[in-house]
C-alpha cells in the first residue's frame, strides 16, 4: 500500500532502518503503480485522473525531512517519530501480555481488552509497505509467542493470533481506503457525522471478519462453537478498536488542523479544570455505585460524557473517553464488574461492550455536532465580518461623495445619511431629523414646500421624483440644492416596506455661474441683433431692386427670389438658434420664481401666448387649474409647444389645438392636442434633444421649427415630466399628436 502523506517524505521511521530505493524490482514497480491507481479511484470506483502524474518510484526518499504543514506529525522530528513507533510497539506487547494473563484469571476483562485496537494503531503509525509487513510479522510473532509461553493451549494461541492479524490489517486497509485517517483524508474534517459513521463501519467490518476467522479455526479443530461466543468475540474486537482508534484519529485530525494539546487544554483555566474534574468524579461514582447497588446507576455516565463532549473541545472529550475506558478495563481486571445480576458471563460481557460502545458513540456524536456548530458559527461570524467590512467600505464611499444622500423608510423615518447630509443638517436650525416631515424645504420663491410634495413622498408614490431646485436654510445662508429621489425596493409578499433614496446636490455655485453665462448670452444676442436686422433689410431691398425694370430689361426674378429666400431662411434659423440658446441658458441657470399663473379663460396665459405665437390657429382652451410656476418660463414653454404643434399641420389645413388640464395629487397635468401629422415612434424621445428640428409635414425643403428640448428643461426645473403620444385616428376623428406634462398646482385662492 502506498505510504501515507501525513507521515512525511514517504520515508520509514528510522527505527526500522532506511529504505533502499535502488533495489526495487520491476514487479514491485508494477504493483505500486496499480495500487496507486486503485487508491485514486477511491471507494466509488471512478476512473483516475490522467492529468495527475504519479510519483516517480525510483527517486530516493530522504529520511530526515520533517513532516509537512497540516500533518498530525507536524512539530515532530524523525527521531521523535521513531520514538513514537517504539512506544506503540511496547504498548501493544504490554497489552498482549497483560491481556493473556488477565484472560486466564478474569473472563470479564477478556471481553473488552483493547489489543485489537492497539494493533490497528501500530500499523497506522508505520510508514511504507515494508514497515507494514514487519509490523504484521511483529503482531503475529508477539501474539503467538506470548500466548504460547503463558497459555500452553495451541488452539487459543492460534485463534488469538489470526484474529489480531486480520483485524489489524483489514481495519487499517479499510480506514485508508475510505480516507478516514488524517493522512488520507480530504480537506473536509474527519470529525463530522458521515466520516464518524464510516469509521465505525470500517472497524465493525474488521471486527466481524476477525471473529468469523477465529470461529472458523475453532470449528475446524473440532471444538464446539456457541453463537454467543462469536458475538462476544466480535464485540471485543469492535470495542477495543473503537476505544483506541477513534480517539487517535480525532486527535490526529485536530493536529492536522493546527490544534494541539496546549491550544485545547490551555484555555480551560482553573474553573474549567474544576468543572472537568467534578464531572469525571460523578461518572466514576456512578460506575462504582452500579457495581455495588443498582446496575441502572451506570447510565448516569452517559449524560456526564455527553455534557463533557458538548462543553469542552473534541480533544478533551477524546482524552476523557480513553481515561474512563482505561479505568473500566482496570476495574474489570480486578473483578469489579457491572450487571452482576446476570448469571451468564457472556451476556454480562455483551452488555458491557454495548454500554461502552454507546458511551463512545454518544460522546463523539456530541463532539461532532458541537464541532459542526462551531464551524457554522465561525462561518457566520466570518460572513458577518465580511459583510461589515463591505458596509464600512460602502459607508466610506458614500461619505466621500459631495452629494447629500439620505435613505428614508416607507413611514418617513430616517434610515441612514452620509457625511455630507450630516454636515448640512448640522448647519440647520433643527439638525439631522429622524423623520422626513421634520425637514424644512422651500421652493425657489421662498415658500415652504408642502410635505406631500417632498421628493421622498413623491418617490414612494410615483417611483421617481425628477430633479427639482429647492432651498434649505442654514447658518451660512440659504443653500440652493437640486433634489431628486428614487424608490429602492418594492414591497414584497412578506410585508417588507420600500425605502427611498434622496440625493441633494449643492447647485448654488452652478446657478451663479449660469446666471453670469445668461448675461453673456444676452449681450451676444444684442450684438447679433443689429447685423441680423440689417441682413433682412438688405434682402428685402434686393428683392425690390430685382423686380422687372420699367425699360423692359429682362430680369431672372424667380432665380433671384429663390436665392433671397434662402438667405432669409438661413438668417431666421440663425436667429432661432441664438434665441433658444439665450432662453435655455436662462431656464437652466436662472432661479425659478414661482407665482400663481392662471392658464384658462380669455385672459389666461394660454390664450395670450396663442394669440401672439400662432394667430392663424384655432386654439380651444378647456378648464385648466392654475399652476404655481415661473410665469416667464411657462410662457416660453407654451410658446414652444404651440409652435411645434402648428408646424406639424400640413399647408392648406387650419391648425386646431386643444388645451386641457386636471389636478392630480397636487400637480396639474396639462395636455395639448393637435390635428397635425403624427410624430413617428422614433421621434417621441428624439424630439427632446438639443438643436433638433422637427421635420416638415409635407417633406419640403423648408426648415422646421426647433424641437422640445427647452420645454423639457422648463418642466423638469419645476419638478415635472413631459412626454409625447401619438393619437389614434379613431380618437376624436382626427390624427395628430398629444403632449402631456405636469406642473405644481397653485391651489385655491385665499378667501375663496
């Protein structure tokens, strides 16, 4: 069998002599390769991986190399490992000698004597095929020689020797085959439910095989075989193997994880040691009382062992199990046994074996559950630390942002705020409030914003609150901020409420710079006004002089007229661009000065703008509630919308426009409908782009009017939105388009 990796450097212990790699025969090479491939397949019988090269067998293996990290032998020099092998050998021989002596005098002790477990432990400590072979030979010679010298009956000597050999070899092979030893295990811990059950299964199979072999030898020699003797023999093998091998495997696996006796016993402290000693005393007292008074008292040992396994580390529990098992074996050899009420010795032995196996299973099953809980808690703590570090990183990122970020719950309570928001709130009169309604916000005209119009409330209601300029009073003066909000999470089936993220951007300096830019644009317009006026006058004069002369001289009037028209159109377009640039700069940079603006009626703003901008159109103005907005901006908004609607009407058709409105949740939803050519679907968003001209309805070369980019800027400055819809021809009996927008409602007039 290939040498395990945990004993380091593939070398035999120095006590067994250095290996000689050069004298390996070709047959040995083939056997080793076959066994290595068999080990790679594992218990499932899968095909070995072709991409993993096998270890070269001809290379010499050093004997002085230390154990690799993560090995149970970590920290042991080769000399110390050799001493450990010698100690295990002496321990095994001592058990054989004392077991034969005790077996002759006290039949009860023969049922729990740990010789079989010591044999498996001996083979597990040896490294290499030759060392294993020498170990098996030592078990055979030692068992046979000691049994022959002390007990002259050949049958007992032969039966015991064959049993020891088979249990030791088969138990070791199954444990390593199923990767249940610290040197062959995968990355997963052995102290888990599945490996623990598999370990008991491997030891059980080896124990039953040894008992069957011993029974067969007895039957062949002509002795009578009683079925209870087979059970006692198998139980002795399993009890001995479990009490020696399982604690050794647990301790080795813990050492492989870097946990030592010092790390496991050191943190106990005085209080822990006193508690441990008290529990152990209770277990010993219960066992002693069961021998003299009532056998039922022995079951008090089970909760004591379970409590120790749950309270202390697995290494402490393993040490306690070994110590208590040794005490039971010692007392049994002195004729202090339990279950004295039973007359059949074999039945007493079976019950004793069953009790000890139950105690060991309960202790290590509890340790397994405790370790799994410990690993789960450690994983949860690690996940919490990772989540905390991510939250700290997110907090650091949000604190470094210049914008103020605030998160509110559905009930309006403040959830969190970044450093900028806390800094701004510290300069206000009330400081950082715990509810959105307690924050004081003002419109650009200085009027306090109603709580239902707060961006957080609008985002909860509509899902999104568009950017809106607001004022905040601070100790350094009024701060102009652009506020917008978005709903973060929808309401779920289990009642989780939505939250709102509010973003406040300080635009005070931006608005100041834009105001300066607006002044500059005004001066540019004044400078360009005179040249544009002169160009138009000269074009009119040229058209007059190019008319047919009185002397009959021919003039190409059509050609000259078209040229003059092109000049005029170009000049008009230039003027429109300059005008839009000026208006857009004022709209985006200038302050919003809201006031009550009446839209409907004969003196309403809609009628005034329509008479001035589209005098040839029929404009029907329905009932439209008053709005609270900047009057000049709203006038420019209406002018652009009406000009755009009239432009889409074909020549020869009278433009018919309908303006209506309704108040919805403190907003006035305004609708403008026309009978012109419907905008294609792809123009519904493109029409709001800068410096985009609408196409002519008759596909003529005449330049169209500018798009609705300015209209969107005006609406968004008032915290609203705007969109274009295409009308169905069946709707109202005419084709066309519809523009829908919303502005803040002015509310009722005081005193009415």
